[in-house]
C-alpha cells in the first residue's frame, strides 16, 4: 500500500467509524478484492440507515482513510442503496477499482434500470448482492459484472440448476459466506469464479490426514523456533542453516518499517537489537510463508492479527506486546497446517500463556486475539474488553493492515 501507516499519535484524527474488510478470492485462491463493511462506533451489527451506511463507507474510505490504505491495489466492493444509485455524487477514485453492489432488497423498476445503465455507461463495475434467483432481477442481469450468491442462505442443493436457469449475461458468479474448504470445492466445481468467506482461514480436518512434506519441515522448524528453552546461540544456528530464511529476516529487519538507523548484517546482531521474542516471531512468519499449498491471503490475515494484537497490548498495557504479536501470528497455524489447534499445541513447546490464548481465548492475550478476530468480522460488540476507545481500536486496525502489507512485500 502506497500510504505510510498512521498512528494515533501522528496528529491525524482517528476514524469515528470502522471500515472493515473481507477478502474475495479467485478460483486459484489469489486475492481479487475486498468487500468494505461499515460499522458505527459503539454499535453492534450494521446500521439501520442503509443510505447513511453507504455514504459513510465511501467518505471514510476515500476521504478520511484513503482507499489505498484499506485495499491497496485491489478492488473494493461497496454496498449501495437505491437513493445512492439514482443520486450518485462524484466519488474521487479510479472507477476501475470500485465495484458497486446493488442490495438485494431493491425494487427493480424502470427508474432503477435507467440509473444502473447510466452507472455502467460511466465506467462503474456493478454486482448484484445476495441474488436469490428472483425474476425481478432479469432486466438487471445483462448490466452487471458479478452476481453474488449467499450460499449459506441459499444452500448447495439444486444450486447448479438454478445457476443454469439464470438469464444469460457477461457476468461472473461470486459465492459468499463460504465457510469450509469442502464447500469451496463443491462451489468451484459448480462454476463459481470468485469466493468470499472464511473457508481459507479454517483447517481442513480429515481423518488420517497427513501433512505435506514442506508442511512437516516447517512444523518442525516452527516448533524449535518457539521453544522457550532455546538459547540465542541455538536460535542463531537454526536460522542460519536456512539461507533463504536468513536472507528474508535480514531484508525485513533492514527495511524502513523497522526504524533501525544502522544496517543489520547478522542474525546475532538482529537478536541483540530487536530481542529474542521478535526474531522468533519473524522467523516463524517467514517459515509459514514457505508453505506453498496455502493462499497468501491467509498469511496476510495472520499478519494483520499479529500487528493488531501487538498494538492492542501496547495501547492497553495488558501483557507483553511481543507475546501478543506471536499469539496473533500463530492463530492461523491450524489453517496453515490443516490440523486442530489442540493437536498443534500438543506438539509445540510454547509457553502456557500462548497455548491458553490460542486454545481457550483465555488471559489477556486470548482477549486481545478475540478482539482482533471480531474486527475482521466488522467490529466488536461495543463492550471495549481492553478498556480502549472504539476510535483507537479502529485506528490500530487500519495501522495493522498497512504494516501487514509492508511485511508481505518482504515475504514475497
């Protein structure tokens, strides 16, 4: 992302509302876009006023926050209401980067059809949200680029037949609320082009499953890296045995984001300057990036969690920021390895506090992780479990996205 990260102390006013994001992936599980979700400060769930939600999402994203900070070079999907469609104000953004979603409760009449035609002629990409295969949408289908189906509400039985009976058009199918790898596989076979949901972030638990060879190698490495009994010398030797791992760590440490004034030319010096806990976390990060069978967006999710957990710990004074970072990063380990977290913790000699946080969401680290996960879904329940203001949490979330993007550039 082009813009530098912004911290609460930088002089920029923190956002009063949260614009969260959810990934949209391709058939190859590459990142295609993010859907932007609006959440009002201190409010549970989506707002009642759809027009207000749309306008605030647009204003928060394009004006206050910056679209590139939220979605980088990728597309942004935004829900829009009837009034927003018919009275669309100028939006200061590249139209090729925005997909406007027509909400499912719209009444399709001639006024709406004409407004949609105008948007399309202006160069906007359009999507039908939560398509339920109702005939009222038939005049709109030739005008849209994407049709989204809520597969949790629609169900998979008979879905392929419904898709086949849909009027023709030059559109792509998007399956949303895909929760498991098994659902993804079925929808992939049905011909869906895009996928939205948490299927990529959940382990595929099959009886008798065996890890891929590179997963087994990485599992052994990650276990040794996170052994609290390992010494600086042992950790240095372990990392130095892998030239690629050493190179990535040193490249990351010497990047502008770490803030170091002098170049670090050895793992030992990196440990001295940054501490054993942070080197462990970064070595774990780069080791996870070597698992080629998983989409990079899963690693991005872990990085956002890690940075957010660290920021929440630092801001609240609860726990140790480095440990909070490790908890956030390790929280995707089950999805990376396709094993349950309980199995993984039984094999990894991590401190008890980290294990309790990952397994039970207990202690200060578990509460921090739970809050980070809630932010991924569009915001927490307003209880402020860490004693922080909603605006501060929102700003930390945005900072974490920017930090994750910077780290991913070093990983790739």
